[in-house]
C-alpha cells in the first residue's frame, strides 16, 4: 500500500504547484500555454486565479483522503483519484475540441492526465504481502 499512498501524494503536490501558480502568477501559465496576453481580460485572470484556489482545496481534500487510506479502502480511494484525473483529461480534450493537435499544449496536458489516470487504475489494488 506504500506505492498507492506515494502515488496519492503526487496529486497533492501537483494541485499545490498548479494552485499556487494559477493564484499568484496566472499570466505566466497563460504564456507557457501560448496564449496571447493582450487578449487576456481581468475576468479571465480572475477565473484562472479561482481555479488556483480550487486546486488548493483539492490538495487539502486529497491529503486527507491519503491519510484515511488503509488496506480496506485503498482500492476505492485509488479509483476515486483515477476517475478524477480521467475527468480532468477528458474534459481537457473536450475543451480542445477541433484544435486537437500534439503541438497544442492543452492537448498534451490532457493526454498526460489521462495517462496518470491509467496509472492510478493499474495500481489501485495493493500487492498482498
């Protein structure tokens, strides 16, 4: 079960990194993703900062879930993490829509999250000692 708990920590760390990034430096993320900063409105910046706050809440919730995980509920909690990452990845691909291309950073990001979901699914059951 140590492998599963370590993998759960990945979600916490990613949520903290992206949460802080979106909250305190949203335009640097927009730049990395290739967005023309002259088109970014205050409302768009506020929305990205709000996502940052949401990610920090998600980090906290996942930290608590990780701490509550034991042999009897590990598979269920890992499946919850798996489904969360899958929803994020598939949702990202939906947002990309007709702009689906490997040169699009949003496409790459979405595919990475789907792969992460598959890893969580593959490791959802702890190895028996």
